[in-house]
C-alpha cells in the first residue's frame, strides 16, 4: 500500500489524477490497428470499456506486485484476455 500512497502523493503534488487527459491516450492504438488489419480483432467489439482493459490490467499488475511489469505478463494479458475478448466470434 505504500506504493499506492506514494503514487497518490506524486500525482497530488502535480495536481493531476487518472482523469487527466494524458492518461486517456491509448498507447497501443497502432497495435490494435494492426490486429484489425490481420483480422484478429473485430472493430465492432471495441468500445470504451474494452479499450480500458489493457491499461487497467497493466496498472493493476504494477500496483499489486509493486514491480515493473514483465514482457511475459504483457503478452499473457494480450493473448489470454484482450485477443479473446476482441476476436471474431466462432
């Protein structure tokens, strides 16, 4: 919990929170666009809530473990959660 408190203090000192515009940019838009082009992601299955899944899970992982997130964990979140959530239905 110390990490969460420190993060809160840092954000408070900068007078920002998670509704700040810089946190709304999705850094994986180009990855999603390539997935759509390959037919792995169905654009109609994407909405604001689904688009928050990846950053939310990454943030959760970092806060809960208090460690940098590994490439393996990111790959698992994408392969096991995001792709099945957005893939074409059978």
